[in-house]
């Protein structure tokens, strides 16, 4: 079995969303993450073990999440 690391960093809300909510200055606090999206990904992986999935990653140069950057093959 192969393991794929899917960090929660990719589930930061985008900066424009944080700006709209007045949360950009506190980026990293629990309320600045899409916890439901992360849980949905994990639930989908568990419920569909034969399916491939894609997860977001966090780009530290852009300071933004990047959708679909992490491939999670069914073998993981």
C-alpha cells in the first residue's frame, strides 16, 4: 500500500475569502480552514477506496491553496 500525505494547509480558505470575512490577519486559526472540505475528502477516500482523488496543496510562494495539486491514487 502506498501512502500519500494530504496536509490540511491546502484547505485554507483563499485570501479573498479571508479578506471578505476579516480573517486574513489570523490565517492559520481553525476558522480560516475549510474543515468540512477536508472531512469530505477523507470521507470520500474511505467510502470509495477504489477511486482516485485529488486534494489541494498550499503554495507558500503564492500564500494560497492550489486545487487538485495532490494526486491520491486508489492504491494509497
